């Protein structure tokens, strides 16, 4: 395995028009989950990826399972839980830049993950373990499972990649901060957005955010700056990269996961940190131009077409 990730994936209901949810009457059913979004992005780039989770033993669980299996992700560590359902969430598209989400995930199957679910050999076989800050705040069992996965990874020289992915609706400010800082301190690579970095460190500039996260224990910090691109500070190398141009934002949700998939894919391909971050900015931007958390993730040939500066139309012609 190149990368193993663990977390919750839900069925996502997206309304067919903009406006408040109370006025919506038609939805399409997609799927989304930060960690499996990253897994899909990496699998589309040809990397070997495994996802660890629990799904409800229900139709939505099977929908997610089939989708991820179709993407070529290893699901040997996914359990179907007879007692709790698959989580779901709704998007509320107020306009293309203002998207809210409404979760129905409390007591979901995935929130019942436990450290005992983890197969040590499986995690130890990977090059990277990817985790997000969403999983440890789902429940005490999930928190313990995340700590255990990190412990296994570190013992086996598997690099830990952490995206804080702050979800303020799922935990209180102080407990979110403590948990995310604790996990950052154990991660080799931390990938916060600028606002998350500010939340965690109290600093506003990317340089100062990175400095504090380095002092906290992570040697590589990459900060997502949205339309301003990204800043990286890793192994003595640091710098800013511009954002890849976005023609029109259709749905920003999932861009950070696309960014993470791009950075990790670059590192797996042996690129240096600067080129890897560049790949992250390209994939992150592609995600924002398509409705859905994963539908905009490119496969390798599309990415190569774009990085060779050919537009889709040029390729099609
Ligand atoms: O990063 C996108 C995710 O937030 C989305 O796919 C759903 O995992 C999700 C969550 O917890 O919000």
C-alpha cells in the first residue's frame, strides 16, 4: 500500500438548485468523506490506497462500498455494522461560494470505530498514513483509534500526514484545539488551511503558523491559502506557490482533500515538496469547478494534460 487512510464516509444529498434547504424538494445522492476523498484522488492517480472504516449494514453503506471499490480502493478493512446506520449529510447551496452542510451522523456506524478495529500489519505495510481532524472528534472510540493508528505508523516508520479539517459544528472550540494540536504534534506532515492554522496557533501569517507547528513537532507544514495558493515550509525549504486558475467556482467542498491528494501523489512520485505542493494546488482547483466532493478529482492523464498546459478543449481537438 502507498497510503492508508481512516475515517467516515457518508451519503451526500445535494439539492438541484440554490437556496435554503427548507425550499428544496429534489436531491441527488453522491458520497463524501474527507479521507475517502483523498483516497479517491490518489487512486485516480494510480497509487495503491486502502481505507479503514465502518459502514452501516444498509443500502447507503453498500452504495459507498460499491463506489469506493469501483475506484480501486482496498476495502479489506471496512466493517459492516449491524447496529448503527451509515451517516448522511446535505449540502445547502446558498450560492456557489456559500455552501453549508447539515450532518445526520451522530451515532453513525463509523463513529463507533474502536482501536480494536485496526490491523497493525496492514497499517505498517504503507508508506503513508493519512488522517484528518474529523475522525478523532466523532467519539472517544474514534479518538483512541486515531491515536492507535498513529502509534502503529510511527513504530513502523510509516509517515503520518494530518489535515486538521476543523469541523466546528462537531466539537467545542477548546476540545477541538487540544485534539488537533495533539495530533499535529505527532504528524510528519501537517496540511492546515490558513484559518485552521490561525485557530491552532493564534498566528496570522503562514510563516508564523508554520514556525509554531514546527515547534509543536511536525517537520513539514503546508498551508492552503485558497485563491492565494499555498505556502510550504519543509526541511529548510520554504516558499509560496500561486493558485491554479479557477474559471468558476461551482462547489468549494472537497478542495482541501484534492489538495492533499495532489501533495501526497507528488511525494509518492518522488517529486520535491515544491512540485508536490504545485500538484496539490492544481487538483484542489479542479475540485472546485465541479459539483460534488470527489467528482472533480482528475485521473493521471487529465492532470498531465493540464500540467502540460493543454486545456481540455485542446486535448479534445
Ligand atoms: O472535505 C470535504 C469533507 O468535509 C466532506 O466530503 C464530508 O467528510 C466530510 C465531513 O465530515 O464534512
